[in-house]
C-alpha cells in the first residue's frame, strides 16, 4: 500500500483560560504520546504572559494577572456569554468525542458527511452550511461578544473571520478552554515517532501521477493496480500498489497529482486553501503602536485582533519554546521572539510600526488551511476503487486531530472494503447500538 503525504501545519492557539481550570482535554492522542514516550507541556502561551484583544484603535479587553478580576471583567463586558459559550462548545465536543469509541470498535464511514452525521446527526451536518456568526446569533449570543471574542479566535486560528463554517468555528473555540497541551520538543516528534513505530518504508519524493493499470496474474483473473510515479533525488521512478492513500491536499498549488487511465475518471473538485504568513521577530515590541504611552506598563504576551480593514495583522504573541524554560518559565516581554500572523508578507514599514527595534526576522508563507465559505461540501474519501483521500475532512475543520481521525477512518474503511465487512461501514445509530452491546 502506498501512502502519499506532505508536511503541514495548523495554528491552534489558546485564547483565554478564564472559565475552566479543572481538567485536561480528554483527547486520545495522549495514547500515542505515551506509546512514543513523548513528554507534553500544558501551556501553549508563555507562562505568566497576559492576553489582550485589540480592535485597531484600542484594547477592548485586557487580561489581568488576577483570576477574580478577569471573571468580573468578563461579566461586565459580556455578561454570561463566556459561560454559555463554554457550555455550547462542550456539548459539541461531547458528541464529537464519540468518534473515538466508534473507531475503537472498528466502525468506519465512507464519506465525511456520514462521519459527522454519525456523531451529531443533522445538527453537525447543518453546521457545514452556516457561518459561526449565524449559528451563535441563533443560539442567542450577543453581537458584541461575537465580534470581540469569537472573531479574534477565528482570526488567530484560521486567519479568517466569523464567516467560516460553524463546525470549524466550534473547533477554533475549543481553544478557549484550559487544559490544552503541546509536545515538548515540538509536534514533529509525534509524526516521526509514529512513522518509526509503524516500521513504514518512507520514500522521499514528489508524486507526479497515479495510473490505473490492470495486470493478469493468471488467465481470466485481472487485477486492478495503481502505478505511482514520483520524482526523487535519484530521478524519476515508481511502483505499483493495491491501495493508495493520499494524505496531502489536492490542487494545483498543493499536491498536483495527475490521475491517468481511470474509468470513470477521478473527480476534480474545487479545493481553495487560505494563505497565511507567519513572521518571527526577535526584538522589542512598540507598545505605543497599541496606545501605550509608557512601555514599562505594557505586560501583554499575546494580542488578538477583531475584524478591521486597517489592521495588517491577525495576531501576535511571544513564542513559547518547545522545550523547558529556566527560572519561573517566563520570558522577557520587552525583548523576545514574537510570532506575528498576517494575510500578507509584512513590509519593512509595517515591521517598524510594530517593533521599536529588532535584530532578526524569519518569515514563512504557506497555504495552511482551507478557505472556508459555507455552504461547504467535503471532497470524497473514496476517489476510486482503492484510492483514498484523507484531506477532504479539512473542509469541515482543519486540525491535527481531524487529520488523525481521518487517517484512522481511512485505514478502517480500506480494510473493511477490501475484506467485504459491510456491517462495519456507515452504520446508523451507533451511539445507541454500542450502549446495548456493553
């Protein structure tokens, strides 16, 4: 079996930790972390740093180092909206977590829509067809809260506003909860560790085409195979496979793979991805740009932004190192490494506005996640008899965890379709069925 993949990155930043201090997220990826003997860190932001929300003119909210002060501020500005948002997102997460139970019992789904429907019924599939703005207004959240809290979370996580679909919006808001964790040493350790643990043969190269071929191993017994052609440092080469799994976004600007000799042809589908730019700057932030006359009173380590055409950044924050930090774990906020998210490459003039001085700048521009514009339609998982596509799930929501779920679902689906286990595919009412089985 061939698996075609590419490296990718998603921005999932924690926004606040005001509401709930009681638990870790219940994510089963901890199982992989334990198996690979990888350590985790609870903080995504630099310990001790504070958060502010900037609207282009002033800070509409600034976090305090005092927990009770934050609660009072939230109540004063937004009433019970933050608590209601926590409960709203928690309800969605509780239903979403069912996928791990289904996959533990080896159930698979032939489309992303069927997967979502199995988790949350029509409510989940409907979320692909409405914006997070529409969904939250319908649920009774105030426009002030949506514009000043929900929108900044969308901008930092997906570089887009509240017009993204409500399912990916809920995934983004999950970052509001406490208990988020990161991998000590970087998330890349999960990928390299799993590749090593699986004993997979990795062939570094760029896949150019997949050809449908038929071979006769015995008279009257044709076998369908796939010829995968790829370019490596050694030149153009390839091999034939029974099953092909594509784990890279398809599209001319992404994994531009030609599908040849297929009847019916492999479908083509629009798959626009959203450009984001991340710029790492080692220097001193210009506090006066954000309205602070006295830089010594500026103690924010993360700044999120509302929708404003005048703003040329989505967010910026002090970089939290992937390893341990000395002392109390705090970094100097006045001279530090800052991570800036923007839609376009920052000009020298813009950098000079943001920073009073800096000595190094590193920039990365890439298509990080889909450009969301509901109503969404997910690409198919099964592109041909035994060609499977993982990244279609990103149109529902793009995150490392979504990719892991898609990978497990595809492995189960390919296995069951190969061996004819139809009773394990697209089963309805699984939640009730598993209740009666246990």
